[in-house]
C-alpha cells in the first residue's frame, strides 16, 4: 500500500474524507512542530540529515532515503493493510469479528492503553535531545536523529487514534501528550523509565537496546488487539522499531570491540588502566546494563495484575505472537511465580494465567534480550578475555511487583538492606562511573571519524560508506 505524501498530513487512512478529523489534526500539527523545535534535538534543526522515510506499509520494501531537515520530515499516519474478516485472537471474544470502532464498555481502558503507549514516544525524544552535542560520529548522529523522527511518527500514530475514535476526551489526551515532559517535576511522563536522564551515549545505546525492546513487546501485544485500528497501527510501528534496537545492539557491540582493542594495545584488562587509555571498561558496561535492563523490566507492570487479566479477557491486549500458543482463552491455566517469603527467602505462588500475562510477556522479553548479550560475549570470548556480561535477575532493583523494595543481588539472591548498601556500587553506576563516561563524550563530526571510545560500524547506512557525510552541518 503506497503512502500519500501530497497531503499536509501524509496518511493512508483517507484522512481527506473526514473533514472534521482532518481539521482537528491540522490544529494539533503546529503544536507538535513547536514541541519538536523546543524539545527535539537541540542545535540541529537546520542540519541536512540522511533519513529514511516510509513509502509503503510493506515490510519488504517500504522506505526511501534522502537528506532532509528534521522539522521538514514528513511525519504521517500509516496503518498496516487491513486483513479481510479478521477475528479476535484471544480472550473471552476469541473468534469473534475484530472491532472497527471502540466498544463502549472498553472505551476508557483502550484510551488508557493508547495514551500510555503514546506518552513514551515524545518522552524518549526529550530524554535524548542533547546527545547530538556529544555524538561520537556523524554515523551515530544520523542514527540518533532517525530514532528521534520515528518516535515522533509513533506519537502521530497514537494521536490519530485518540482523535479519530475518542472524541473530545481523545483530543484532550492528545494535548496532554505534549504537556507532559520527561523529568519534569510537575508534569513528568507516565512511566518512570522515561523520566530517567540520558546524558551519555552508553546510556543511549542501553536505552535503545533494552527500553526500545520493551517497546517492541508492548507493540507486539497491542498488535494482537481486537480493536483493529490499534492492531494495524502497531503492526507498522514494529517495522520502524527494529532499527532502534539495531542501534542499541551494534552501539554496545562497538563500545565493547573498542575496549577489547585497547586491552590489547596496553596489554592489560585493569579497569583503571583502560580508563586512563580512554576506553570504557567492561565492568562499567555491566553496571550500565544492570541499570537499564532492570529499569526496563518495570515497564511491563506488576507480575500479578488484575488489569492485565482484564485487558486480555476483553480482547484488548494479547500476548506477543499470540498465534504461537495453543490456548488463546486461558481460563483454566495457571502460572508459577517466585515471590519473597517474608523471611529473606523465596517461595512459589501459583496464580491464574490471565493474572500473570505481564510476567509471560516479561519472560519473553528477557529471552529476547539474551540474543544481544550472547553476541557481545562471543566477541569477548573470541578476543580471549576472561569476562562475561550477564543479565541480572528479574528480581534485581525492582520498583514494581512482588520484588519491589526488596534488596536482591544481581544473581537473584535476597539480602538485607545493610548488605545491599555495602555492595550496590559493585552493581550500579556510581557518580564516579558516570563522571568518567561523561568525560569521554566529545563531539566528533568529521566524516568517517570516530570517538576514541567506540569502534567504527561494520558498514554504512543503505550501502553507503562509513565515511559518508550522513549529517551536513553547514
């Protein structure tokens, strides 16, 4: 399905046939552009950036590339093609026709799901707005901006649903998406991870690997929705989300590769020696991994959740890749959860499967996260270095769920608060660690050149060389 870029708001939803909706979105558009100028990438609005733009919703050949100034990027509203006679794939309405309109009984719940997803999109742009000023290369700068403009388009996707299907309430919620800001003391973003500062590129790579991967799983769950416009919207968003995780996985991999090179250059794996040589030591990489992975785990919600059971039962939000399961109703099934026993140990609680849907998705997420960790460890092992990165336990540093507020080591062992305080600096970035990483962040913008703490990528973008001028700064 080709996309219409001739309209003021590019779309493939026949926006021109609904004049009231078109006017409402055209009224919102300048507010979005003002937000982008004020809180989007700072200092680069006039730069020509080599960006990809969707040309169809076909995942096999859906984009074109060219240089464009980011405020001129053609954000739009794109839904995957409709499946004829689509049926709801799970819950109490399993096998019933998918809904083209919002079911009245589920209106507020659906709106909350859409608003929560929509709130994450501008939040990440705000978190990353200053990173361009300390970019390690033009290649990385371009990738940052590609992530940013696609998050902006994902915001448009959710705003369209709010305007098109939720009337006045939806329009007010769309306004609020631009009123909340990441880290704002008075009006923060809805989810805690999206209020965390991202002020260095190691954090950015961790965020795009771990937190955008949470986004992948949330979108996969919503892509199963019985509300067909939401499902189709998320199906196309997933096509764009893959690049964000690629940026994270390859970015972390390049940091590790450069550290391994410096180990050989100085013939040492001592963290202090590596820092003096301008590399990020592997124990520090592990600490940043611990922080962002554990922070992202909370985005799935509580391990036992009546809300999760309700949205599954009502056909609003399924499990990622629901089709791979045999039982799509899940009335009889149960799930075993580990929880604190109140005595410093662990016990197993058996709960109805529907109430454990957040945990089901979280477990799938953890398994997916391991793919990159295994690749990074292969490069470390190939270099002959005795170090292995690990994902911490899902009990570690939790703020939501059964393990919230409990002191747990990265291996999942519960400990007391005194022991936690004595050892936390081994597991999470200290102020000194953060200061060191920040000290390496110096902007590099000569084509083909890289900051000293990161290796070059294996290849350029869209078959272009690595030393191509991906961002023309003028």
